[in-house]
C-alpha cells in the first residue's frame, strides 16, 4: 500500500464500503480503464495530477487524457468529482472570481483580490489600487494544488514591499480574525466544521514582509508564533458560525461548484462579524471529521442509486444491511496521484444494502 493510501486509511474505507454493500477496488490509471470495469462510480483525488498536467508534465497529461476519454465514453459512470468542476479550484484567482460573481450577501464576502502576473512592480501597485486590495494583504501562489508552492504565502504590509510578491500570484486583503480559522468540510449534502489556528491580527505598517507556509500555521497540531494573539487583543469570547448561515452558504457553494467533496476556509472579520471566504479546496484532508468514510460511503451509495433510477426510470430497492458486497454486485474504486490508481463501482445489479 502506498503512502497516500495509508494516509487516507483505505482499509477503513474498504470496510465501510463492504458494510454498505459496495465493493471498493483499485484502478490502475496506467492501463485502459475499459479493461478494468465495468464501473458504477469512480471516486478520486487527482487534483495534483490535473495541476501538473496543466503545467505540461507529459506523464500527467497522458493520465488525464485517458481518464477524460473514458468518462466521455461512459457518461453513466458517476465521477466524484468531475474534472471540469475540479479545474475551477486549481486557480485561486478563478475560484475567487467564481464565488464573487455567484454569491454576494450582507453576511458573507470574499476579501478584495487581484491577480498579479507581471514582474513590473509599478503595474502591480496600480492593479492593487484598482482592485481595492488594502494593506496588509496576503500573497498566495495562483496555483492552489500540485506543489509545495501552493502553501507558500507572504503578508505584505506596505506599498514599498510589493516587490516581494512573486508572480503569478493572487493578492488578497488580509482580514483580522483573532487567529481562528473555520474549516468547513463538505460531503455531499452534509458538512462539518473544524476549528484551526490561524494568523493573528495584523495592521498596515512599515515592516518587513512575512513569509510562511500555511500548513505550519493552520494544521491541527500547528504551533506558530504567527498564530499567537498579542496580549492586548486576547479576550474571553470566541467567534462562532451560525448554523443557518452555514446551511445557506454550503447549499450555494454546492450549486455553484457542482461538487460533492470540497472544503471551505472561513474567518470571521474582527471588526464586523462578517464571514470571509479565504480559500476553497477540492477533496481536502477531512482531518477532524468523525466517521468520514461512513459519510463518503453513504454519498457513493446515494449517487449510484440515483443514477440507476435515472437510467432505469424506476426506484432501486435496497437490500438489508447484512447482505454482503458480493451480493450487491457494486464495485467501488479509488484513485491515487502517487500510484496512478482509482476506487470503482461496477455497473451490474444495482441493488445495495441499506
């Protein structure tokens, strides 16, 4: 079993699928998928492969082309998530633009942002002004997946430090939020909120640019001086997210992104209490989400049954829980961007355990 497989605990996923009447198997993307099916559904984590393909990596291009050829030739196979949907999250500027264009409320916003593609500092300063990006701002690599660079960021405090930006990048106004990040993990129609440490409050000032890795600041076990509030800012109360507001937000994002597995990073602006969306990730790590594989398995099952009803025009009858995966006739597969392998759901009898 490869490192990626160990990280996401595929043994647990396999057991969860078996209990639900689904058979989880690996697909080798170095070989024709047509020879390994038939499938009912494919769940994959290929964002890094797609990102590398976009950068011209020949091996990744070949893998993506084979996979997309298969999906076009087999439209009844459920893909979680479709490549077209994933691509909109590989470019941070496109992600922010999509959300800003489709969702604006009095409570939720995307902080002002702009793409910096030139090495001309004066041009970048002009673009920052025109976009309304204020100091300090966070400078992020435009590519959100595919390399360590995706997590390398900088906080730029004044105009004279704009030279520290390394295009192509996205500059986004920093929102003071008391060093608390809310990661909203979405699994189909369900979502889970996990709190993480984040950047402390910063203001515009004549000081050096701060370079950091977002993983060092906001991972569950992160300990960073950048996330420790100053003594005069510490308070007893903690900001919280309202369930009703989150319900609406997640529903909007699911409709806009047309995806089932994604994560949203939200901070609460200290001065206003408004919700700021600062990042969206395809198939995140789901660290801190209880019974993650149970929820994913249920999502797979629902989508397979829904597709069967769409094709057959009649409801699919569920079997009892004690029936085995071999009785159900449904295979599920998965994809890894390290071994080029994917889960699958075989198209045969579509009766499943309940």
